[in-house]
C-alpha cells in the first residue's frame, strides 16, 4: 500500500495559537484527508515545541514553572484542532518523556560518531529566533523577523558538523531528490548554499535550564532547534535507535512557513545526514498571512483571531475561507470584510443555494435505480474528480477549490437556463434528464468537498439520500 506522511512544523508554546497556525494545519489536514481518500496509508503529525529561552523567560515573567506554562498552551492547541475538525493521527510534545529520551539517544549517537564536538561559538544571537545570525541575514543591522539588534555572544558549546554536507545538499536539492517547492524557494535556498560556506552550528546552551540535558555533558542543554526537529521522527514513535527508524519515514511532505525554511534545509537536513537517515521527500513552503496588505499587529488593529473566524463563519466556513483566500504558497491577504463577502457569495448564495434548489426539485425524481450517488475515487464517469486529484497532488489547494466552485457556479447557471420547475409540468423526460445531471453533479461536489469541508460534505450526502435539506449557510450581514 502507498503511504503518505505529512507534518506541520511544531508550534512554539510561548503564546496561544493564531490564524497562521490554523492556516498551516488546515492545509495539512486537507492533504491528509485527500490521501486517505486515495486509499494511502496516511499519518498526519502536528504538535508543540516546548523548550528554550523564550519559554523560560515568559514563564518566569508570569511567576510560573515552565512545565505548567507549556501544559496550558499545548492544551489550547489540542482544543483548537478539535474545533477545526483536524484529523491528525499524532500530536507530539517535546516535553514528553518518550521524546526527551529519544533526543538524548540521538545526541549520544552524533557525539559517538564524531558529528558533535566541543568548542566555542561567537556570533550575533537573536533571542526572538533563538539562533545565531550571520551579517548578511540582517537588515540595517537588525533581525528582519523581530526588528531587533542581535546580541554579540560568545559561549562554550557543542557544535555539529555542517560544512561536510554542503555539496550533498546542493546536489539533492538540484535533482529534486530533496524537493523544495514552490520553485522560487528552491532557488532561494540553492542561492544561499552556493554563495556561502555552511558554518558548523551550535547545538547546546550552557546556562539554560529549560531544555534537554546533553547525555555526555549535563552542564549543557540541547539547543531548541535540534530538539524540535527530531519530532518528525519521534512523533512516529521512534525511540532514537538507528536500527528502529519507523517504516512511515521519510515524510512525503513537511509543510513550513517561509521564515523557517533555511534552518530546516540546513540544520535539520545535516542532522539526518550525520545520522545516516534519509531526508524528507519534500518541503512545501507557504507564505504569511497579511491583513489589508500589512503584517497583522495589535498596534495596527488588523489582527484576525481564529476564534473570531470560527464564531462568525463556523468550522467549515473558516476552513473554506483560509484555503481559498489566495494562491497556496504565496502570502495571503485577508480582511474580515472581504471574507464576509466571499462567505455570502460562495457559500450562502453559491453552494448553499445550489443544494437547497437541487434537493427541493429532486423530491419529484425517482432515483431508486440511479447509480449517481455512488462515487468511487477512480470513477471514469467523472473527469472532474481526476482533475481535482491532479491539482491537489501538485499542492494547488486553491486551484482544487476553484475547480469545485466552477462546478457549483456552472450548475446554478444550468438551473437558470433549463428551468426544471417548468419542465416538471411540461416535459417529464427532459426534467428527469436535467435532474439526473444536477443530482449527479451534487454527489461529485459532496465527494470533492470531503477534504476541505468534511461536515458540509456529509450534510450534502445525507440530503441526497433523504431528499431533505437544511439550509447549509446563513447569509451574514
């Protein structure tokens, strides 16, 4: 059986989840659900990244122990994924005993095979990123992600060998053996790797208690990135032993925001190469969510809360608006005004209207002998299904949604052009022919919506079987 293993990045527990976390997770959920529909053995992993200086600092500010602090935030993530109908198979927490034990075993292996050595590291350290920055990564002397001047820092630490893998990484990325998409991000990372030497990277901190102690030196704790990256393996139940690498590895897709591409393509990839473990098959990089063309910020008052979206648009409405808001992979520009308009046009007036009309008119049709409600994945009667498979397999999530809505809009026009309510009185044969197409199309639409809007898909399926339809979406004023 074909397999499909997909991961979100694990989310940092220094603050509660926001709309960006929801966007990534819903996208992975769509792909996981789609691949399950294709009959593939699918595993979808998400989770939380719970160590590091930022968390220790934040917990101290609130007068709490770090573990208590991260427990509370992790629970909020778990709850949100339930509310968003996320079908993850695993939820990894980096403070779990199983993960910590596996990380220590991996670090010992890397130390024993000479990939980790003791030294000192001097550089510009951004506390916000929890990583050292090179001069050419700064803009006007500041970290572009945090708009802060990094601190000059020199400390005793353990370093991991990186430079020996530089050419290997370039070859694997160029050949797409290690695929990075969209293409512009592949070019970006190749440009970085071809223009400067990869420095060996610090993998430990000496004066940070909130982390996993190194097995060979208890004065040092593991640098948060190394600890976090290993989740992609420990989340499958891996115990850190090279003889027991899980059968689901490598991941078919690791979904990443563009701000964490470089550390994944270098530190994570080098960790795996140092261990002799296969690289993930692909990274898919998506953009950031903006509002009104600007980065969301409390100061600008343009922050869109995921709770606010769920309250206003419901679960499937929120999933739909996140996935259809722009080209998947690009930055996404959302405003509540535009989303409300889209919700009314596409869901209330578009899909909701189509379902209620077709089901109402369909009450008069005998479909007992029709085979139109039985859809299979490779059903050759429905080229629309084949087209959606192609689009989703290429990560054109917004294109696949557009494709479904072309069918919805086309059917609403078909109803206006053919006026089946008049045909019902004057031409029974033509009426049955028109309704057969509409009921059949609605069955296809319900099927194609399964990964995107699972509850709505089920409601349409039930309406087709019972010939009774509750309004799917109410217009929002």
